[in-house]
């Protein structure tokens, strides 16, 4: 008789494996951290310590949020309807100059709660006081790739940039080998980082074999600044610094030319698409169809909560699919399966995690969610991919398993005290309002 720690049964499994296998009335067996069985229910005797009944719902890999600033949940709605530079310089940067570890721990815990509740099991974070973010992820049981944001002006966490690199190296050493938390090197952008900073970041990424992550060509202002300052377009500027490579993950890439896309592909650079943030800040529409057609690995991210204003990847997927159809004036582009792949296996590939997560395959870590489809807005089901991208919402996810551990059961979070986190977040919001100068 087969024995499992956790058995998931009675659902349609979208594996997102290389063959896009779908298993109706499927079974998944989990032992320890790993998926050890995938198959059809055939009435064979099975012994399981814990059984999850998917009730004819959809079972799929947990979603991968390729780019966010988790603790910015605490700035949700603080300043909206503004251009990026005004939003950053007049509201976000001044508010961020007063944050601390407690703020980041609370904001990241709040983000983890929101992400688990909406089906995300892995996310990539860029922010300040990231030791506190890493701790919050570990406590929440979420898989994460985390990096301290690096720039040339003084940080409220590490002070000058020299200390920023020392802090990042200490994070790498501390979290090395952790089953959930990995560390990346994360220079903020080409308009806040000098060529020297970017080159040092690139060398550290190679030295420690960890990803290098930056915002790239998010706005036209940024493009103009880079062209005026360095006499080159942003991708060419990065190329001249010698840091375009498979370890580089670039977020946004709204204003990239065909020539730059070709270069990103040649160097095997990864891209994270952030459609809702790009729409809300009126940054533009990234040429994602061209990126995908050229063979670049593209994942999807929500960006921070202050520019979205939520972390729900289901709504992000729907937006991405529809935005590019209207951009290209072609309803066949960015089909549902392509978009779901961006939020699962291709997101994992972009983050360098596709060997462990992003699909349901034997031997991979068990990062799995169950969507309840017994609802009016999810009835009937003809195509599960379409359902997930065009009809489902994050709140339809009922169970979540990360690294073999049940972190949400029947929409109840098992690793986070939500009431406590909300109370702390409200306390911080009161402080932010009392300190507000603009
Ligand atoms: Zn961002």
C-alpha cells in the first residue's frame, strides 16, 4: 500500500510540466517536502496521514510573484494617481526614510498573508531591512528570493553603499542552504545606481552564484536620463558594464527597443512583467509579446502594493492577457496557458527556481494550491486555463501547500496570526499619517 504524509484527491491537476499534462480525477502524494506521486484515482488502497479533498476543483502549482516590494503593503493607498517620479520622490522615498525592521517584518507578514490567501507560494522581494523580511517569510512558510535594495544615496538600514554590500553578503552567508529563503543582489535601478555600484553588484552575483535583480526601463523619464547621462540606451549601458547574463533578472522593461530585446535574449537575461503597476503609474505597456516570441523567459509580478494596489496574481494574469491583446489588436496573443505559464513554471525559471518549483512533477518540492470551482462565477468549466486567467480570483484558492507543509486549509492561514498582523499594520499606518508632511 502506498503511504503519503499528504494526499490531494478529487480534482483536475494542471501540472504545468513540459507536456502540459492535465490529469482528471487526479491524486497527488506528498512525502516530506516533495511530490512523490502523481496519477489518476483508480481506487487503489492508499494510506495518508492527511487528506485534502479538492471537491472537483483545480489543483495547480502555487503561483510565483516574480517582483514585489512586500513591506510596501503598509503604503497601500498612501499616495495614488501620481506620476512615478513624483510618487517616489515626494511620497515613497520620504516615508521610507523613516522605516525600520519592525515595519518591514510587519509589512512582509501582511504581504505573505495576502499572497498565500490569493494562491502565491513563491515571491521575489526587493526592499530594505531584508533580514526582517526573510524572517517574516520563514515564519509564514513562504518560498522567497530576497534582496536588500542597493542605491547610491544613504539607506535608512545600512547607511552608505559600502555597508549595503557588506549587509547583502551577510544575508547571503546567513541564509545559505535555507529550504525556503534565498538571497539575491538587488541594485535598485540605472537612475539610482552608479556604474561602479552596478559593476560591484554584478561581480558579487557571480562570486556567490546568486541572481542579480534590478528595475530596468520602467519609464520614459528613466530612458531619457540614461541616454543623456551615459549616451546609450539602458540595455546597452548594462552591456557596457559587463553585467548582462543569465544571472540577471530585469523588472518592468517597458521602454526597450527591438534591438535591446535581441540583446537581452542573446545574453539569456530574464524579464519580469508588471502590467498593473505599469498601467497605474502610466509607465507604458511592455512589449511582452515580442519578448516571448524572441524566446526570452518572462515571468509576472505585482510590483509593490503601493503601485498596484494588491498582490493578487489572478487579477494580474487577467490584466496581462487582456492588455496585450488590445496593445497588439490581436485576441490570439497572450493566451491563457501562456499567461498561466508566466505565473508558474516560467516565473520559477526566471528566478532560477524551476528545478524545485513552478510545476507539479515528481521529485519537485510540493508547492501546490487548490482552487474551489464550485461557485457561480466558475461554472461551467470548459477550459481550466481560461478559467484561472479570466474568471478566477485569488479568493477562490482554498488550500495551499508550500515545501510540503500545509500553510492554508479551507482559507484559514495556519502559519500567520492575521488578526495580530492587521493590528500591528494599523498601528504603523497611524504613525505614518501623523508623520506625513506632504
Ligand atoms: Zn518594483
